[in-house]
């Protein structure tokens, strides 16, 4: 996948779908700290994590990329 600004996109969809950071992190099996770093764009998520986030939030990768 090309370099994206995943943080703001993930945060927007997370809020739209009604998840708190803690709830989403638990669903993904990652730490709250890691999710926070991703949302603040101080850390890039691995490709497989992006796909897992899309699946958990019920959005396609295309929707995530278009935001």
C-alpha cells in the first residue's frame, strides 16, 4: 500500500462507528498506546493492521483511502 495518512482516517471512521479508542484497541488486540500513536500519525500501521481495522469498523479499504 502506498503511504497514506491513516491516523485521521482511522479516527474519523472510529468515531463515526461509535467506538472509543479503548474499545477499538481491544477489538483489534493492540494496545491503546499503539492506537493513539497511529491516530496521531506518529506511527504508521502495518498493512495487515490497516486491513483488520477496516474489517472491524465495517468499511472497505477503498472507503478508508477516499476519506
